[in-house]
């Protein structure tokens, strides 16, 4: 599973992405709340989905998501991830330290590293990708942008 990678995410409607074990598979996606109730379920041939507009996630709720597929030899493969939406307090803390547009490169590196330490991996990856685009000659940034 590539995203979202918990424990907390900032986006209220995260995009779900996974690595395809091989092409041509049909995936079953299921999102459940912390009581085990199915919030959304669908099938797709893509290695990712966006939630429909009518699916609203709640702060403070722990969600689990599972992606499964059946390989041509009949083997079922699956993986499960967990996440919750960031609390309002965490969102305020993030907003307070987020670098402004045009901030120095070093400030944005520190911010991305801080996001990683806060386990906000999806948000950190966005910054690492942007930074890697600016400094293509820095292999460590490329590695961080792909995590």
C-alpha cells in the first residue's frame, strides 16, 4: 500500500494508491470505520481510487482499508492499512509551521523532515517530490520522494 500511510492524514478525502503486483488484475477495495462498518467498497482495474464525493470521513475515527486481488493462478493477495484524519489541533500546529510560498529551500527541507517525524508521510512526500524536482542532482531527495 502506498497511500494513505497513517497513522494520521491531513486530507479529508485521501487518494488511495497501491502497487500493482502485476498488470491486468481487478482489485477489490474496502474502507471500514473503527466499528467495522463498511464505509465504501468498489472494484477497479486501476492501482488507486479516489473516494466518491458522498463519502465523508470523520475526525477521530480510525479507518482501515484493504485491497485484494486474485492472481491468474487463483492465489488471493491482499494488504491492509490504517489511518485517521488529523485532529484540529494537529492541523493548527501544521499550519503554524508550514513554510510560506517562496520560502528558502532549506526551510522546506526542514518542514518535510518534521512532517516525516510527525508520521504525516503523505504530506511529507508532497514536499519531498517538490524538492526533488528542484534539485534533480540530489539522489537522497529522490529516495525520500518515493517513500
